[in-house]
C-alpha cells in the first residue's frame, strides 16, 4: 500500500511508500516525496512514538510559552487508493476541538488543500513537532527520514531548516 508522509511543516518534505531505501520523487516548486512501505518497521515505530506522546504535545502547546514556535501535527488522509500524511500547522483549541491549517500541498488526496483550516481528529494524528530554541522537538518521522538521507542530502536539508536535530 502506498503511503505519503511529509517531513515537517515549514520544512515541507513528503513521503509516499514502497521501500525502506529512500525512493525520492522530485516536484518542481514543491517539496520532494520520499517513499516508504506500510510495512516499514522503523516508520511504524516512529508513528507509535508520535501517537503515544501526543497528549504531552497538546498539553505543552496549550500553555503560553514564547520559546515554542511552529507547532504542527501530522494527520492521516486516505482516499482509498493511497494514504497521505499531511502537516497541520498552528493547532489551536476552539470550544473543545482542535483546528489547524494544512501546511503541505497534497500530492494525492483531494480531501483538503494547502492553507485550508481543518478540524484535527486526534485519533488520526501520527506525529507532531514544534521548535524550541532552534531544536526540533518531536518530529519522530522527520528525524527518521533525515537519518535515512545521504550525507549530502542531510547537509542540504539541515541548512534549509536552520534547526538542531537531537537524536
């Protein structure tokens, strides 16, 4: 089964599915898509980490903290043929429900478009991240994909984000 997973909001790289080796699809004017399989055990572990720690993330971004920026969650969309995961930025709690803005231009799903305000179903959130003092916090799928990049790709990626990636 094909899966599309973006790397990070603001960073805007995406993933599809097929191999553990990074099968990269270039998109002019858009972030690249990296392919993984639904059976990718490392990616599935990263997703489990994101889901397990989501309550901590939501509690953290609910408090005023000027050192935190760019909060986002990665949400699963399924059109029946392909699964695509998109970053939803600036999550905010309104009347007991989370909302945010689609940060990525979808490649496959027609359910949402970039810039659209959407309700966030926390049951389908697979990852989350925010920046604190230039460190990427969370972003388990982002860190995994970054670790799979060639040294040249990683250096270019790091330069484009100006973030510090802790293991």
